[in-house]
C-alpha cells in the first residue's frame, strides 16, 4: 500500500504522516522497505525521498542491504552526488571488505556496481585512506 501511495500521490508525505498517526507505534522493517524500493525504483527521486522520510519520520534504521539498494537506485539514475552522500557513512563505519562485499552481494546491476565502487574509492581518497582505496581497486579487478 505504501508503494502505491508513493507512486500515485504528489503530496505523499502529508498523506503518509496522516496514515502514520492512525497506526500503532511500529517501525518500518528492512524487508518491507526493500519491497517498497523494488516497487518504486523506476521513480528514483520518490525512492530516495522516501528513504529520507523513513529515516526521519518512521525511525527507520537502514541495514547494510537497504543502504546498498538505495545507493544502487541513486547510481542507476545518475544521481552520483547523492550516491556518494549515501556512501560516506558506510565508509566511515564499516570495513572495506564489508562495504565492498555487501555491494557485490546486493547490487543487481554490474554497471551500477562498478560506478558505485569507483565512488567508494573516491570516498577513501578524500579521507586520505589510500590503502583502503587500493583494496577496493583490487576487489574490482577480481570481479572481471
């Protein structure tokens, strides 16, 4: 139902806030969130806006898989700055192998994976963590 609200209404934020106020206190789970992403990914702006809304208003704590799927949506639609913004917290809080392994496991498209891994290298370079960037590069070579 959330997916259809997102796709059919321009003012979905106010509608979801109203619906949320009528529901018992519950949190959005990762499986439900991933289903919403699957159903809305052809409208990437809506998907990304819902991700922000869910974190802010629904207290959604995205797991690594949810983060990866949202990054993939941003990358596929050419929103590379947005993808990089989503990547930064992952790079800050997780090991190289966990970030890269998760992206490899949960991304569905090879092109979006390649572009996103390049963004991961950029994130590490901007932090001055060149060894981590080299690890990502090594992983990319093994993917061929």
